[in-house]
């Protein structure tokens, strides 16, 4: 049953089950609601890099930190479309464009992003964007251009938020998610673990996501990839068991969501990633870079799919069109 009235205590009980029992429960729910063995492959491209005025403690793109990231203005529409086509040809069915902006501004850059959205949408891929905060009017424009999904992560719990970001509030995050939801664009929202939060913070973030009026269709679970020059550069690596607990709990709470095994894969073995798929993860990001941080290459991922017998998932968009054509 899909529920969005989860109590914190109930989530705690799920989260703290013996790990193999938790994985078994998550795998059982995953089997009921999704095609197990199918994993969606997505590509994330940074279309505008660095120089961001925000202070997200994990992010090498914040202008105030001294990292190796070179700021780059918005890419040309053609260049982005070329990247999208390459991603499609190598098996991605979802293409996400990320811009290091605090919020969308109504200017020429936004007009160009709308052109990118139209172009990628015409390729038959699910097109997603992560452009910072947005207003209802901007969400509407993105929807009309063909945007399928909008990513805006909660990052962490409401309590831990001011340890990670001080330049905006948790309520700003939630307002943006509401604007996205109201426009009819599908919602992608998750978080990052390994940023000095407690287990309570992890449970609390999952509680916020699972009690939204409608679950996000997509929930990325990221492990911090610490970057030199950021305040979190010395954070310890999270263990696979911590990732498995997050993924499995997310799967139990939000059975139909695409749970995306996102940043941090580069530091995981194939066996560890297999455990995450068993626990209910059903999507990965492909390509050797995730915005600005390293990610396993396409060849390694293809070998993993073959070894584990995984099938790349069709885009939801194509599936919806096929269903319409049947009637
Ligand atoms: S996460 Fe986004 S908003 Fe935060 S500093 Fe990085 S680019 Fe800016």
C-alpha cells in the first residue's frame, strides 16, 4: 500500500531492522511494485558550472570555496543537444541538466535552457533539470517546453540543514518542490549521506520525503564524494551498509519511486552496488562525471549490467506513449 502518513517512529523501526531482514523486506516490496532487474540509466550534464553564490558545504561549485572546478558559463544549446544524443546512443533514457544557480532568473539563459528542454524532449528522452529554486510561472514554462522532471534535493534533514547550507532555508526547498508538483512536472528529490549528520537526521529526511502529499517519483540517494577545498573535504567515507539502509528504507516507504543510486558509486565495488540493487535501487547515473565529481565509466557499467543480468529500463515517457497508442 502506498502511504504518506508515515510516523517517525515507524520509520525508525524499519531503518533499524537487522540489515538482512530490511533488505529482504525492501526486495519483496520492490518485486511487488517494480520490474526487478530493470535499472534506468540516466545522464547528468553540468550545463553551467561553478561560480555559485550559495554555500552548500559539499559543493565544489560554490564560488566561495577554493576547489579545482573551473567556472563555465551556460553551454550553447547545440552542445547540450549533442551531449544528449550521445547519452541516448549509449543507452541513457533520462537526461538531466544541472546549472549552478541559486534560482532561475527570467533572462536569456533561462530562454536557452527552455530550448535545451525542447530539443532533448524531441529525442524521446525523459528530460530533467536541476536549476535551483523556481517560481510557479517558471515551472509552468518548463512544463510547456516539455520538461519531464525537476530535481531539487532536500540534501539532509530540517534539523541538520543549517550545518550544511546557510544561504537559504529548508522551507525554500519545500516551496520549490510544491511549485514543481503543482505544475505537473514529476518530482525528483533525495539527499546526501556522509555530511556529518546523525542517523536520526537520515530518518527525518526520509520522513519528510515520504510524507509529502505525493511521493517524489524519483529519490536520489547520494553518498558524499568529499572534494578538496570544500568544508566537508575530510568527511569519512560512508559504508555500503549505510547506503543499503537508506536505499532499503526509501524503497519500503516509497514503493513506486525510482530510487537512484547516485553519487558515490565510484567508491563502491560491483558487489556493493549489487547489494544496493537488491535493496531496491533501480537507477544509476552513467558517464565518467556526475556534474563535477567522478563516476564509473560507461564500459564498467555495461560490464556490471552483463555480470548481474540487469536490463536497462525504458524511459517512462516512451512507455506512457506506447500505452496511449494501445487505446
Ligand atoms: S549545490 Fe547547487 S546551489 Fe549549492 S553551491 Fe552547489 S551549485 Fe550552488
